[in-house]
C-alpha cells in the first residue's frame, strides 16, 4: 500500500511540473506585454513600484516569467497601464 501512495504523489508532482512548464510561456508573454506597455508610457520599474505602493523588487518579480504572480497583482499593473487582464479556459 505504501508504494501506491508514493506513486500517486510522484504522479501528482509530475502533473504539477508539467502545468508549470505550460504556464511559463504564458507568463513570459504577459510579462513582455506589461514591459512593452510600461516602455510606451515611459514608466520605469521604480515609478511603477511607487504607483503600486510596493517595492521595486516586487515589480521585478511581476515582470519575471519564472516567478509566480497573483492575478490581482497583474490586474493592478495592467489597470495602471490602461490595460486589462483576460483569463480564458479553452
């Protein structure tokens, strides 16, 4: 019985890792879009941090495709840039 439990945990971990692998290209695209919108509006990372009332390192995390960022954080940044976040399940 213990082996079955270990196998199911391994399978769950592999599924989670696969999901993260799929998420990274999406996060990279979103981060790129945010960075482009910031550049167009001539908003630096420091200025964005001030607008968000957060640290520059938090803005760096938001713009880093390797970081896990909350949807609410993305929405706040997008709103400041005159954009919106749309999530769609397909």
